[in-house]
């Protein structure tokens, strides 16, 4: 009788191979390991978008959502994101098909020339970069050249929105600053600032008052709100010219802010803002034409969503 060990060895080898294959499947094909198989989630004319295509685009988003949500809320948000991404994939596929039908393409020379000016993003392959260039070329061909803004529209927009085209107000300020990064120093700074604030009167020059307390005044000059630290900006909004603020704390210390004067906003000349208005209207008009064009592509296409 043959040795029974010899008969069992092939079975052990086969089982070992199967076990290794299953382990590799779990590692390298996680969706297969979890019971998923690739399937069609959308048909765009004669092309298909698969589950793996969609999963590849949403994998990072799932990780971000999983860090914030769980259970039904995670599932709801992820499903919503999948539908948004699937729509983007359909729109992209429609545009690529449209580019092909119009005979548009991007050469390697064009890709190389663009990459010399703009480095390849680390998350993008050269093929994907070339695809984005093709979509831009199609956008210029089908949308941008159809977007026009007349001079009369620019002036009409300028006249209808006077508050958008004014210089921001400027404020003439002085301040006394008590540097204090440690809590003990901050307590003393609060006390000193409060003492000066208590003694201040509109008829007393801040410089003289500061000298009485062995402090100095710094001229900030004419500044805009955006130039100030947030606590100082908020305090200024509640002040009127000729007043001294209560002590204001910032991460670096304590401030007393004197509001001397204000330059009210002044209108920009049309010629000074004409270029900005044109860019704004072209952007808005371009978005309108783009969405109309995409809707037209969808209406003319065969789209079957199976998600």
C-alpha cells in the first residue's frame, strides 16, 4: 500500500495555494474580498462607467467621511457623494466623446510645452493631465468663444452696483501697546491699560496721558480694517472718531486704540475697474453657457444610470 503521506501532499499544496490566493485577493482586491464584483453603474452612449471607476474616484472621500460619521449617516453621505461623482464622470465622458466627434485632440508636444510652464500635479498622471488639456480645448471651442460682453453691459453693471466699486474706508489710528505673552505679564498689562483708559478725557492728548504713566504712543497712520488684528478690527467697528477704546487683548498683549479720523469710501473711476468687471461678467456668462451646453449634450445622449 502506498504511503498515505504521499497521497495527501498534493491536496495540502493545493489548499496552500488557494489560501494564499484568497489572502492576496483580500490585500490587493479589497472589494472582491468583501463580496463585491465589478459591474456597470452607467452607460453613456456606447461607453460604460463601472463600479470600480466610481470607487476609484470616491475612495479618498469615503475615508474623510468615515473619520467624521458612522452608521446610517455615513452611508447616506457616501451615497450622495457617489451620485455627485457619478454625474461628474458622466459629464466628463460626454465631453470626451464630443471632443472626439469634433476631431479635437492633444499632442504630446502640447502636453510637454504645458508641463514646462506648469509642473505635473503629484496626484495626476500625464495621461490624465493630457485629458484635462483636451477638455480645456473643447471648452474654448464650444463655450468660451461664444461668450461676449459688450461695453454697454460693463457700464450698466458699474452704474447698478456703486457700492462694489469704492475704495475701502481708511482710519487714522494711534495705540498704546503693552506686550504680554505670559499670564502674569498680561495681568499687569490689563491693570496699566485700564488705569490709562480711566484717566483719559477727550481734551487730554493721548501722548501726554501716556507719558504720565511712563508709556509711549505709536502712530499707526491711515489703515484699513483688514490691516488690523481681528480684536482691534472688531473694537474699531464700535468706535467713533475722537474716542479711545477700552483695553483690547490680542495674543501678543493688550492695546488701547485711539480713533482720530476717517476717510470715507470714494468711488473708483469706471476705467479703473473696467477690466475687473469684464472678468466677472465673462466668468458668470461662461458658467451659464457651459451649463446650457452640458444640458444639451445630456439631452442628445443616451444615458442609463444603474446605481
